[in-house]
């Protein structure tokens, strides 16, 4: 049932202004239940909660709250323009700046700035193990890990693609992305201090 959630999030996010979910909780990471309340409010506002409610509940049951909150927050940035070196909603994002901002604002995890550094700082997983919230890397500049995005499920990922474009969701199974797929990584939870 997890394959239904990305479609629901994409549909709901496409109907909302960029940055809606995060702007409601300015100043820190939001918990999974708050993220669910925000998404429910957005779905209800657009008349989708009655039609999609059961599917949302089923998808929630099979996803961790942290991953769900992270993906919802990432979707809130849909439409934000690409900017090389950008790392905020106001200035725009490049690919690694987008991933870094989503992780910091959603779960309080600070990732390195560059995509190759993000790959080195995260756990290698097989493509078949991908779960929403994992990182996907691509070789788009004739060097390993030159592009990064966040996996949202159902073979799709969200990213800030290139100059002149905006944060968007794409299918990593299409020929362009499939040929350039460079690896999958999982961001490990922060270790507790003794």
C-alpha cells in the first residue's frame, strides 16, 4: 500500500502553494503527527480527504512517521526555483542544498553541503531497499554523485534539477535518470550521546 502515498502527496502538494507545510511550523522540525494534521487539512481543503482518506491511513500504517514528515516537507518546496549554491526557500535551491534543507528542517539532521559529501556521509543501500526519505544519487556531470534527490516512493524522487527549473518530482525509471543512477543511500538517525 505504500505505493499509494507518493501519488497522494504529489496530488495534494500540487494543489498547495509551495512551502505551505513548513511555513505553518516555522522554527524547527515538526513531529509526524503534526505533519499528518497539516496534510489532512490540505486534503480536506481541496475536497480530497473523503475520497482518499482510507488510502492515506493505509499508507501511514506502513511508513515511519519520520519518513512521512520528511517527504511531506520536501513536497512543500515544489515550485521553488533552482539556484546554484542556493540553500533556502527564499534564495532557491541547488540539488544538495535542497536535500540539506529538507533534512535539517524536518528531522534536525545536518548533512554535508555537497552531493558527493552527502553520499560519503550516509549508509549505502541497494536500489531495491529504497524507502521514502532515502537519498538517490546520479552521475549528471561525468562524475560520481554529482546530483542528489530524495526518494518519495513508487520509483519517484523529488529534487532541484538544474538552472531554469524548479523543485519537482520525477520518475527515476525513465531512460535519462535510469542510465545515470549512481546509488542509493540512507541517512542514519543521529546517535545518542552517552
